[in-house]
């Protein structure tokens, strides 16, 4: 798998994405589309034949545009909005399964350049938050964000990107189709753009029609730091994300990416980062991420993530959990260590969450 092929596009999605897991806080999953009718109409693209090979794709788009300076009135805030879409798709472009999720990571700092959010904080995705996200009570249709995202994902199944781009919307990007609007009042424009990116990234990694598709994430701010005489402070939301397909408890494909959403601020709590700049993922950065020159095996991050994904494909979730690691969470198995020397603890967590 060559994740380097992901294009670096500075899409600025308005991230109020919410998720697709239910109120249980479990990762959102899709088991794919139902069996197609014998004679689909021209406007109804027939899903792939049951059991046929499908491609797995992942889209990860990040914005920090809603971050703000600290002031006499209150703390500043670095806000990373990360919109996520996972798909499986046939060679004909028809979407077999789709999961939509989002992460909203908020990191506070004061007018003295000190963090006010504990660096040990981790951030749940909107699917994991479920009703705790709190949109349902304000929704005109009484539906939480994750419920609306799930409805949009379900609507996408069996369609092509071109068909989705043809859905009528109003000036706010909301669907005007009565059936869709009954379950989704959020803007669907960004959802569709995320689905298109995921489809464009999709590759044959081993998944087959009917496999369960899960979209999982782990987000922390452990590398954030205060401003000091030596330099600016840093609010970093570090999200690692995976699209995983499963047949029972066996991994049939895995696609991993990550983003380090960085907002710098000075000792007066003023943001020094260009908030309009793109926040590319590690796969999008490719060789520009700069790990290869420091790697003991001469491999870039995206290459190591792809190697791990290939290694776990065909293994059970318990086998993945049981991969031995050292004190730095780097694999000790000789075969895996030949292509992966980075810490894999979070990668293992992503696979474990997919099976929930």
C-alpha cells in the first residue's frame, strides 16, 4: 500500500462533524449495503456483488480556524476540528459502506502563556461522546450530531460520489430532499466532500463486501507546552485514526493516518500560528514529514504505518493486541521491526476499538 499517493489538498471543512456511533459511546461501524435488487434503476447504482473485493479509504481533514487569543476577558483556546470519513467502495465507484466521525479538541492557555488544560487530557470523538455532545436538545428534529452523521453515511451507501454531489442543497448546505432532511439538518456539503476524499484515497487492501467497517481514533495533547523565555508555547492535538474492516474478529484491511494539529502562542497568550494554513495529515505530508532521515531503517512515517497495516491484515484482534513491544512501544518481533520501528501502542488500540 502506498499511502504517499494521498493528495495534499488544503480543504477547509467546517468541522461540526459529529459521529456515527450510538449513545453507547462505541466506535461507529457499518456492515455495508444490503444485497442489491436484481434490476436497479439508472438512479440506483447496484452495490458490488456479495463477497466481492472492495477498496478501503480514509479521509482526515483538520482546521484550527476557530482558535482564539487569550485576553483580559478570559483564556485563549486552540481548537482543532478534525473531520473523518471511512469508506469501502467497489471498483465501479459505488460506496459499499461508510462511517462519518469527527474530533473537536479544545486546549486552553492563559494571558501568561501557560496551558490551562491538563496535558494528560485525551479527547473522545463525537461518535464516542454520543448524546454527551449535546446537539440533540437544540436540534429541530431532535437528533444528536452522531445520529445525523450516521443517517448521512447510510444515505451514501449504494451511491457514487457523483450521485451524492448531485443532491440538492440550500444556501446553508442543508439537504432540500424531504426524506434526507427528515434525518439530517446539518450541512451535508462537508460530509460529501469528506466522502469524496475517502473514495479517492481508497485502495484494495483485502476488504470484501459484507465486512464490518469501523472508524476509530485516539487523540491526545501530551506534547503541548507552556510559552517561555526560550520560545512560544504549543497546543498540539495529536489524532491517530484508522479505517478497519473485519470479518468476525479477523482484520481484513487497515488504513492508518494521523495529524498533529499545532497552534503556537506567545508569553502573552497571543496566537502566532496562521490559523488559515492547512493542517495536512502525516500521509499527506509523505516524505516532507521528515522521519526518514532519522529512522534507523530509513522509513518514513507513512511507510511504517502502511507496513503495520499490512502486517495485521489477516490476524485476529487478539493477535494484534498480543504483538510484543518494548518500553517505547516499538515492536520486538523481528519481521515487523524490519519495517516498523515507531511506537505501535496507539495502532493496536485503534484495532481493539474497531472490534467493540
